[in-house]
């Protein structure tokens, strides 16, 4: 079930589905660890083609992904309002 959150509203703790590189139906769940700021992105190795925006944990590894890698938000971690 989708949380109704759009990709630009993703925060740390959200559970997302990542697209498979080979365009198959294998989707990987991942947890957003950090949304990279412009300053953080300077220190992440990137190429001309990739501009990483998120640090995620999936399948026992921490990796960096772009907005295009995210298929959809499964659930979001919201802080309760007091």
C-alpha cells in the first residue's frame, strides 16, 4: 500500500521500492537513511549521468540512489505531533 507521499517529500525512515536496473519485475525494498543536501552531494562519487540524492539501506548494504531509482514510497515514518 502506498503512503501517498511524493518523491520530493521523502524523509529519513521512509520505506521505498527501488527499480531494478534491468527493468524486470524485481523490486527491492529500501529504507531511506539520509536525504543528501547539496553540500553532502559534493562528497559522493558521481558521474555526469547520475546525481545521487538519497543514501539508502537495502539487502544488507548502504548505497546511494537517484530520484529515478525510486519506484514508489511504501510507507512513511512520520513524527507524531504533540
